C-alpha cells in the first residue's frame, strides 16, 4: 500500500514533486557515472534526496524505502537465486559447451550466424549476460577462426541472443523487477517476451551481423582463440577478464575425483533442463488464458506455472542431468549450487535498493502525478515506459537500474490496464533499458575487450545492435498491443 501517497495533494505540490523526482534521479546518475559510486549506494542516497525534497519525513523515508526493499527481494530475489543455480550447474558440467559444439558442428558457414544466435538465446535463459559473454565469446572466436568467417558475423548474433534474453525474459533481474513493480502476469510477460525475442534476435543478430561485418573489419584476437582451443580457459585481452568457473560454481578441491565432470552431459538432457522452467511457466500462462477458474486442470497449471515452483523444479532436475549424470558427487553439486550465489550478491543489492527507490516514487505521490499527466495528455503508457527507460539507460548505463526506475515511475499507469497490456508495458520498459549501450555501461567494455575492438568499432557494432533490439522491441510491443 501507498500510505504516504494518499496524503499528497498533487494540485498544490506538483512542482515540488517533479523537482524531487528529477533531482533524485540526477543524484543517482551523477553518483554512478561521475563519482563512480556503486549503484546500490547511489540508489539509497538518491532515494533519501528524493524523499527530503518531496517533503517526506525522515522516518517515513526509512519506512517506505525498507518496505520497497523487502517486497522486491521477496518477489524477485528468490527467483534470481534459483536461476543462478541452474546457470551454475550448466557452466560447471560443461553443458553450455555441449550445446554450442553440438549445434555449431552441424551447420555450414552460411548458417553459422543463425546457429550462434539460437544457441546464445537458448543458454542465455538461465545465465546472466556477463556470464554468457564469458562462456560464449571464446567459442565464437574459435568458430570464426576455423570457418574463416568475419568475427562480427558470428559474434553479433551471439551477443544479440544473450542481450534479448537479458532484457525480456524471466528469470533475468530486469524483467522480474518490472513484473513485480507493475504487478504484471509473469506468464504473459514470458509468452509475449518469447514472441518479441524472435524478430529482435533475427534483425539485431544474423541480419545486422552480416551487414556490419562487411563494413567493419575486426581481427580475431589470437590469444583468445588459443585459449578457447585449449579448453575451458576464458581469458581476456583487457580488464574485462572473468573466470567463469570461479564465478559460477568452480569451487571445491580439483584433486577430488568428483570435482570435474567425468563425461559431457547429454545434449537433449541439457536442452530439456534449460527449457523446463520456461515450459512450466508457459503452461501456467496458457492455463490462465484458456481454462476455467476452479477447474482441476487450472489448479494444476497454476501450481506448476508458479515461477518459484518452475525454477525449483529446474534446479532439482539439473542436479541429476547436469550433476549426477556427469559424475559429480553430492558435495560437488552442493558446492556448485552454493558457488553460484556470491556472483549475484551485487545484483540482488542493486535490485533491492531499486525497489526502495521505486517505493519512494510511489509513496511520495510522484508516480501518481506522472500517471495523471500521462492520462491527461492521452499519451501511450507503452511509449512512455520505453522513453523513461531509454533516458535512464543513457544516463546510468545500467539496464537493471533503468528497468527498476522506469517501472517505478510508470507503475500507477498499470492500475487501469488489462493484464495483456500490463505485460506489454513491462516489456516496453525492458526494451527501453537496452537502448544504445555506450561508455558508461560495463557490458560495453566487456564486449570491447573480448573482441579487441576500439571504442569507435564497439559503438558501430555493439551499441547499434543494442539500439536495434530496443527499437524492434518497442515496435513489437505496439503491434502486439493492437492484436491482444
């Protein structure tokens, strides 16, 4: 509930509230981009500034912020943790490599960009973007080298597949936060998100990859090709280096017999494990749309489609298909699951603080004021959500911060929308959060270093690719809004 917001008179304090919102967001932006303060602290300080300027008492600021943190972690944190556990087992077992090599080895040079886009989208379901980059890029570079393909022709589709999943599909943090803030149906967001992902991956991946690779020549980094050929090493040419094994469950004593996989997981079993939570949540969404309330089948679909249950089922299955089946003992499986959690601690803190910032936007009356203004101007909430996310993305460089803040700002608009439109609003915010990644985005530098590109080359390739995803995503949302 928004107890503070009920006490705010929009007609008498609209100027003050607008100033509070702008200054609060500006504080977050300046702290993150200029002073290099961690987004977690920046969101806390920005929330305090916003509340003080809006005239909210200090104790009420703390109460509102704490309530937002608690509700966000309760609804989002558990899902992020379960998704990270599946990703940890997928990485440690070699399942990600198994999927990549099984598909890439079976396609010809012309189909390689399409194969890499599909593979990245598949294994990107449970993996966070940065970890997906660490896993895929050395393999992408090796594939480009062996097939004599331009590196961007193969690499851009892989990056597009990862980025689209990161922005649109649960259990990634951004979509989950948008769903929570807007009270959207996770099943519908997942269903519509998968539909939108197809044109976004195609146009920003193979199509744009073929276009830009013919005009922008990037040499394949030989050091990374050698590392990929040697096995699991994933070094970098610069500061973006991350050890995937260390970040995602590479814990335990290597001398133990069960510390490394004795054999590769099965291709079919790996794909089924990755897709299981998605399928269960989709079944829940389909049941919600087609089955009568109170029926036995509807009750079953509601249960299995519950995100926590779907992801928990995925973790349990992964313990067998990506754990026991590859020769891991119980201790190694436990170590891998536990080792996947520290890597997401920073993400959880940012998401939690973003939830507190969002709650202050609501409780101070700012979100209601924006909703009233948008309604009076007859402005599409879908376009508004996208534009707000674009502005914050350009300013902060963080897709997650952009999603959190934009969803909080437009949340009151969702109260008068039907379920399908609310789900599309969450996706519009997600699309806006991907717009034009540049030098204030950590992902920009990660891609630049792994591909050995200059800043200009990275902008012409990676930044344009992100913009294509964002714009195509918005167009897709508007088209779906007419259909549904």
